[in-house]
C-alpha cells in the first residue's frame, strides 16, 4: 500500500498573495439593473470578495477539513488525495463518493460522518459505510495530469484501484453526481463484479427515444435539454474546446475564478436566485479556494476537453443495481422510463427540494436516500 496521511496546510505566502490580488481587482462595468442576466452580478460579487478579503478565515476552514482523515496515494503513477472515514457499525459497507465540477471533496463534508456513523445521528448502525471521498485527478489535492486522456474511464479505473488494490475492499458501492455520476456509471458498466450498486443524483443516459416512444413526459424533458443547451451550456463548450485559453484568466485572477464558479452554484442549485439562502459564504469561498490554492482550475476544466475528444465505444447498459435521487433543481433529469434503458434501476425518488449540489443543499435527504437504496443490497 502506498497511501500515507495528508494534512492540508497552505503556505502563508499564498494567502498574502491572494489578499493582494483581491485588493487590486480591476472591476468591469455592468448594465444598470441587469441582475444576473449577463452573468455574475457585479454588486453581489463585490460583496462576496469584500468578505473574502476582510472576513474569511481560511485557517478555520483548514481546521474543519483536517478533522476528516485524509490520505494521498500513488496509483498507476497518479497521486490521488482522498478522505477515508471508517464506518462504525456491525458490518460497514465500503462506499466511494465522487464529486464533480465545480465541486470538490469538500462538497461532501456534511454527509461523511452521518454515512460512516449513522447511530450518532439518530440512524441505524446497520447502515454504516466505510466512506471514501477522493479528489478527482486534476482537482484539489490530487495530481494535475501531465498527459492527455484523463477522462471518466481513466478516473474510474484509478478509483477501482484505490478501492481494491490500495484499500483492500473486494466489493463496494459508488455514489455521485455531475462527473461523479459518470464515474459511477462507468464503474458499474466496466467492473460489475466489483460494484454492489451505484447511486446517482444525475443520470447520464446514452439512449435516445425512438419517435414512437415519445410520451408527453419525454417531450417535456427534450424541451428542457434543448433549453439548457441553448442558454446554459456555454461554460461546457468553452471548457470542452479551449480550457487552456480560459485558464490564463481564471488561474491569475481570484475574482475571475469566483465569478466563473458562483454563477454555476446559483444556476444549478435550489436557491431561488439567492445564493446565500442555500450556501454560506464560507462554503462558497472554501469551494473556490479548493481551486485557487491548488491551481487546479485548468486541470479540472480540461476534463471537459478530454471527454469531448475521447475515443471510447459508447457505454452500454449498466446492469448493477442503480438508485436515483432526483432533486428538482438539478440539471435536467430524464424520465425514469428513459433512464431504465441504460440502468438497472431498483430505487428512484423524486424529491421536493434541492439541486445539483445535493450534499451541500440537502445533506439529510441525500444521506437518507443513500441508506435506503443500499440497505437491501448489503
């Protein structure tokens, strides 16, 4: 085994440099009373940056993060950072949780302990998990890939090796949203003998309905997809075609980085256009810091390019048991009937509240959904 304990500690020089950059921001203009119509709102971002500069305590966030047992391992030549929280119960089930973009392992900080030690949070100790939350390659404190091809299939392979070769689990469950949902799907498809089941908050389907299969529900979903592609996917096209060009601005300007990220948290969450009704400023800024202090905005967005230019055969149907928690404000969720073409769905919940960042927005609901899905698979 190659993994060793890891403690987050950002050099003070990095924090001093950040403060100086925030102080010297050259702000753009804005159309009066335009709100968020053109992108991240100027007055909101100025308030957030003022707090980042004068009120945000990164050392307190380091302490919060370091309360979780963290490690680094070298797997097939790639450095992987991960949390590994042992479960407390009679027979904990290993569970891999994968994040997405613009998230990080920090996104899971509210659900790790309730999953690992459910009795402490009023649950059943029989539901305990050994919780493993890696930082995706190119994200956070994992290595920044220096070769082409770090796509979802490669990440799934690395995470399989992490769970089996490195941590010694013969079988495990997997959970994820955003890129994490694609990683889970790939794990279930490519390594079904190792996966007990997968649980998704985003459903990456590959099948498309035939003309005679289009119900009103599927037609509505198609309209939502078209709307998102038309108005909400510009970031994906840029990151999928020229991430290097984007990186010069975002890696150099903390305000540019913050603007790029908080717009997605507002657009994809169930915040009713009020970011701080759902996320604290500490949560938003800690997420941004995961990219700033590690200089991983370029390597993280490069995943979009790798997936756009990947040369893999289409993924087939995932036959391992699959659970879905459909949060209403997440990116477009396909109808169950369509998702069942691609997945062996055994549990599907349509929920009342929550969005793309379920672990931050509705942690208790997500924990309950994960427990419910995996309970009969143990």
